[in-house]
């Protein structure tokens, strides 16, 4: 308990000490830095939500899971795929050999598919837009730098032209910091989501096959 309290105090003190540095860094890049900072928060919330939601459940293959849940060897679902199997089996028990049983299962899976795809477009949009916002900030900074150079104001400031260009590039740096991790993690989660959607199709094929 004492260790946890000490760790919490360390985090709070570090955050307080880093606060002025963070504000200084944000101000150095101009107004464009704040939308980028907001996009970081939204992006990582969306990534965290998808990571938490895309919980498959059991590691067994779909056919074995269908058999276990059908024979009631297992009854409690642990994730999305487990839950989808339970729902599909419930539909088959309700409608039996109805010719439209596959469509009924499709309707049940709509909510599962919506959960699998949730925030996917938002993540892709932020990953695409963040570097462009950063580039916009750099262009604005470069324009201000050359305007100051034309009026000879920049030479009176510390850093001169190099300092002005350095500040202008902060927004591009932050834009790439937002986009690159989001792109990599987003692709990994998209691949996981695609595999889960394929498994939903396998569940329907197994349960609706004539051999069942």
C-alpha cells in the first residue's frame, strides 16, 4: 500500500513539473498544436476501446467452440466470438430447420459486427488528417518566418532564421507522432477485426450446414 501511495505521489509530482514544459512546447508550435494534442487523446481512447472490445474469448478454433457450446460443455461466453456462438445456437433452437435461419443469425450478428467495427473509421481519419494538420502548421510557421525576415524582425529574436524554422517544424513532428503509432496499432487491430468477421461467417457455415 505504501509503495502504491509513493508511486501515485511520484506520478502527480512528475505531471506538475512537466506541465510548464508541455505548455511551452505547445505554444512553440502555434495554435495548430492544440488540435493535434486533442487528436492524440481521441486517437488513443479509440485505440484503447478497440483493443478492449476486440476480445475474441477462447483461443480454441471455431469448430471446437461450436461443439462445446452445442453440447453445453461450456455455457459462459468469454468474448465476442463466444457470445456470437451462443446467440447463433439460441437462434437455431428457436427456429429449427427454418430455411431463413441463416438470415436470422445474420440479424443477430449485426450488433457484434458493429462492435467489431466501432471507431475504426475514426482512427483511420485521425491517422490521415494529423500529418496534414501538422504540415499546415509548418506552412503557417514558415510564412511567419519569412514575413519576419522581410521586415528584419527575425534577426532581433534569438535563433534567427534557424530558430523560426525549428519552431515551424514542431507541428509536423507532432503530426507524425500522432499518425505513426496510430497507423501501426490501427492496422494490427483491423487485422484482428477482419479475422473475427471471418470467424462469424465460419460460425454460420458450421451451424447452418446440412450435415449438422
